[in-house]
C-alpha cells in the first residue's frame, strides 16, 4: 500500500454530477490521479497512473461502459 500526502490537494467534482450525492471527486497529483467518494472526503482514496486514468476516460467517452 502506498501513502500519498493529499494535504492541500484541490479536489474537483464532475460538472455532470447530479444533485443526488452519488459523485466522485478527483485530484491530479505528480504522476497519478486520486479519486474519492464526495460523501466521504476523509475515506479511502483510489490512485491511478495518469496513463490508466486517460484510458478509463477514453473508454468512458467511447461508450465502453454503457449498459
């Protein structure tokens, strides 16, 4: 498990988030992207390499995860 200092991180919520509270927030770090649940800002954080995050975003935009 890696420890990343998130002190001073600027978290961003998607502009497409609805008002129902089911949102994630992201922050860009050196070499990685952190993701957390907006309802639990002190809870667990997922870390992704920038390359993996970029692949995820590209897949999302391409509809790979649509049901």
